[in-house]
C-alpha cells in the first residue's frame, strides 16, 4: 500500500539537521513560499543561539508571550538552553528532525524552537482558536429534548459526544484524509456493542479514500457510501448531538469531520430517515402516531401530484360526479394540459423554497408565505392553473416538510418529477411502473453493506418496533437484530417492569 504523501515533499537529505539558524530560516521560507506572516525571534541563552519561529496569524499571542517567550528570556541565568526548553509550561512538545515536518507543524498552529546546530526542532501547539459556540440546531428542530448542535471544531464535537456517552468503551479512531489538504476524521463507536464487520468496513473505506481534500461530512458521505449514483442518502447526516449519540449508543458507527458541523451515522436504513429523537422523548403511543404520520406524509408527498395528473388526463371515470363537475369548472379557463400545469406550479414551489432557504431568516419566512399566497392567487385569476391543483400542490409541499432528514426530503422532491412525467404520458399505469422501479431500487441498494430496506426486506418482524413504530420501554427490551450487535439485550424485561410501592418496601 502506498503511503499518503505529506503536504511538503522534499528530499530527506535536504531537510536534515544539524543546521545553522540562517540556513534553517532559508529552508523554512522556501518550504512556505515566503509566507508573509512567518516570524522569527532570535535569542541568546547561555552563549547558545536560539530561534523561535511561527506563523503569526495562527498562534495565540497571549500564550506565546506568557508561556514561551517570557520563560526563555527571564530564565536564562538559572538553566541551560536545553533545560529551559524542556521545562517550558507547555505539555504538547514534539521533536522534529526534518524541515518538512517542522513546516507541517507550523501551518497547524505550532511554534518551533531551535538551538543552533542541534539535531532536532521542538514544536509546541499554540493554535489560536476561532470557534463558534454550541448553539441550538436549526435544520433539525424538536420540541422536547436536548437543544445542542455540533460546531465546526472536531475537538468540541468529541467533547459533547463523550459528555453524552459516559463510557470507557467509547472509541474515537483518528484518520487523516486528503492528499493535498489533510483533514482530521474520527471514527466513533462503542467497542463492546458495535458490530466488528461494520467498524472494519467503515475503517477500510476511510483508509482507502484517496482525494485532494474533504470539504464537509456530506462530501465524505458521498465518497464512502455504497451507491453514489442513487438519489437516496445511505448515511444519516445530523447536526444534533443527541441524534448522533443515540445512534452510537444503539451500536451504529459514527464519523466526525474537522470543520464540519454534522456527523455521519451508519449503517442507516430507509426507515431511519423518518425517525426522530422525539420518538424517544414522547410517550410510546404518541411517538408511534407521529412516526406513522411521517410515513403517510412521505407517500402523499411524492404520489399526490402524479395521481392528479393521471386522473385528470386519462381517468376521469374514477372521480365522483360532484367532484368531477367542480374540477371541470376549475379547469375550464386553463389553456394548458394537466402535466404542464403541475410542472409549472411545482417549479414555483421549488423557487419559493430555495429563495426562502437562501435569504436571511426573517426575510425568507416572509417571502415563503407572502410569495405563495400572492403567486397562487394570481395564477388562478390569470387562468394559468386551477383552484383544485393549488390545494393538491400545497398538501404535497406540506407533507414533504414532515421528514426529519433534509436529505431524504430533497430526494422525495426529486422523485416526484419523473412520476409526474410518467403519469402525464401513461396515466396510472405509468405511476405504477414508476413506483415499481422505485421499490426495486430501494431493495437493491445498501448502507455499509446492510440492506437498505431492513427490516421489511429481508423481513425481520422483531425489528419492526425499531422502524415502523415504538413499543413501551418495558416491552422493547432487545436491540435491532438486523445489525448483529455484540449484545442484543438492552435490559432484563422482568426487572424493568417490576414495580413496588411503599407498602411493599416496608413489608
């Protein structure tokens, strides 16, 4: 296996020590292409020449002055140069014996210290941190439960995950991905629970990935997912810490990427994208109702407008007479065929949705509400569309918003267009053909090697409570069998359901 090249590739003989200070300065400038903020500070300690060097916009100036420069300057009479460096109040020292490795540390926010003609450079990490504070999730809103989201700092993200999962079994393996712009990636899982095959598969995909850089977790997911050509996401991406921690605690593997405010949870099934952490926080019967409502809304979202096109174009006979009269009156002034009418309104809805998402929050909400009302009313009065279709499109759009995952909601929106075209060409037969192809596709794809349509196909009836509905905590005492975890039992059912009152305790 070929090793991944470092950002700076130089001949080892050219970057070897010992060097004079002037020679070291020149080599570092050459490696960093005369970086404008590269700073050198030269000191004389016990007749030894010492140079401190760093990139000024990357390091914390306060820590640099208090913990490094001040002890070097004012501790000269008490110790030798080597002892001074070894006794600095910084606990992250590294010894580097190649100039290219020193430069890699500098661009990561480290400070280098070199004693002239020594064989190594000592580096200390003093990175200036510009971090966004932990805030409330914006895209995955819930009413009940923790309101904590990931940030762009992988250290903070690991911190909050560990605060949610208090276990020594939690593993966070480190990977560096990116040939040209290396990015830190962490593979997170519970050692005592996660399936070894899932962990090894994800580990292998991360190790085998050879790309220039990774911009975000969503980009990484597209590189390592099973079927990159599918419109459906195969890994669940979440900005919620509790959703990520919940997946890991259930035996799944998670992936965190430095610079990304989202985590990856795998393997994920089609039904995982309709689950919400609120399903755990609500009572089981209420949670089951809401989950069923999401599945119904999903079906309405991508089937309602194609069925409208098919019925109005080919199958008037399936409508009741009263509804048929109302529909005929509504469409009497519309000069376009139903398929053109539907595509026109769907395009308007998509434009309003994108405009609302890209504009500032307050303006976006106004544009979405006012724009929808004004354009819809104007389209009806101008005879471009019918009142009935406005209702159908509105219900379809509202149903698409109930999906907890934005990626799955976007996939459903895309699927709707081929179904509309098939409905306009072949009627209900076209819709049925399109749905058949869709189901076949869902049965063929996988997530981290696991069937995407589990537990429906292959059918595992004991896992239906983890996908389609939720059982009371005293009943559902087993983890999902489909994932073949190391421990199937969550708790002992008899002990969890046994209840005592104060009289029993006194007796």
